[in-house]
C-alpha cells in the first residue's frame, strides 16, 4: 500500500456517512489521520468504530457546519489531537426544498445557503487563519453535477452548488501558493441523501444510461479526493466531475 498521506491530518465535515465517510476511508487507507464531524454523536461514533484499524488514526467531534464557532472549536481540537490541519474537506450539505426555485420559502433558501455556501466559506476562513496561511494546506469542496445544470425539483440546491464551484475558483486564486482549493462534482452516488433517486428500478435504469454502466459509490469520490489531496500539487481552483459519464452520455434514441 502506498501511504501517500503519511503524517497529514484531514478534517472531513459530514464524515459520519455517505461520501464523507468514503473520503475518510480513502484518506485513512493512505495513512492520513482523519477527524470526522457531523451533527449526531452516535453516527460519528459508529462511523469511527467502522473506520478503526486502517493505516491512519481516526477521531470524531460533533459539529454543525452552519455554525462557524463550532468550526473554530473542532479545528482547535483537531490540531490538539493530531498536531496539524493539512486538509479540509467541505462535504456536508443539505437540500430542504424540493420543487420549483420560484416557489422556495425564504427560510429554506436561507438554510441551504447557510449550510452549503456560508459553511464551506467560513470553515475555510477558519482553517486558513488558524493553520493553513502559515503552514500550507489543501481544501476540497464537494459540489454536484447539479451545479452545472438546471433542475426541475432541486434548482435551489443546484444554484448553491454552482456558487460553490465558483467559490473554489475565487479562493484558489486568493489562497495560493500556501493553499490549493479544489472541488469535486459527484454524479449520482449510492448514499442515503440520494436514496430516492437510485433505489430500485429507477437506479438500474439510470445506471444503464451511463457509459460506465453503474452508479457511483462513496469511494469513487474518496479516490478523487485522495488524488487532489496527495498527488495534485499544480492543480488549484478546479472542479473534477466524477459522475460515471452522466454529463457526457449520449441520449438514448426516442422510443
Ligand atoms: N449522494 C449523491 O448522489 C450526491 C451527488 C452529488 C453531490 N452530493 C454531495 O455530497 C455531499 C455528501 O452527500 P451524501 O450523499 O454523502 O449525504 P449523506 O449520505 O446524507 O451524508 C451526509 C453527512 O453529512 C452530515 N451532515 C448533514 N448535515 C450536516 C450539517 N449541517 N453539519 C454537519 N454535518 C452534517 C450527516 O451526518 P449528521 O446527520 O450526523 O449530521 C452525514 O454524515 C453533499 O455535499 C452532497 O450535496 C451527493
């Protein structure tokens, strides 16, 4: 095993499930230490127990990405626990509004912005001020292929994922050379968040339409994150689409 992250520490928001846990697993297998965070202690504890015994060390803290003071606290504790804060993965997100964008309630719009945009920006700001400005580091944002297109039902979510893709370019430009800022735009990944989209016949139909003929797994995103963290010293401000070919697929002929 090539331990590409030996001695490096990563903080993964939403690391207790789904894509965040897949990223944590890949980082730990590569010899990195990982602090996973999410809102529910029992989820964090279970995920950390499942991730024990890999090459790197894992720990967890409860925190809500919409609350920057909790970011301050968890980053301080990450440095105390592992001695550094080299990689921040802004992965946690929410999608409270399903329906047309024109119909969104102000409270749901604010919530989506608070968690999906304000959170990643302010957590990056804290990581920069607390550690990375002086010692270097790397930030990875998790957007979505939805950030490149319109949507019938999740337009608000897509709008803010598009903002995250732009924020990645802006911060990539501002934070070099100390810090590289990159982003991953996943397609459909088999997690709880997207369960209604992939479970059952619907998922099989979508998979059949993809050039890769299968849906994504959390580790597909984990491997891309590991590449950006460990093997991409001259890449910054970019978004890698990891979608099994969803956005380049050829439409099937009309029936
Ligand atoms: N799955 C897909 O198909 C897909 C596609 C494109 C993009 N994405 C993006 O990938 C990322 C992860 O999604 P996922 O599918 O892995 O979701 P998931 O399986 O629902 O996992 C979400 C994780 O985030 C935590 N979380 C949720 N809200 C949080 C908050 N406010 N503060 C801190 N932690 C929070 C959850 O734990 P707690 O409940 O304990 O907080 C959980 O650990 C998101 O940015 C999502 O937009 C997913």
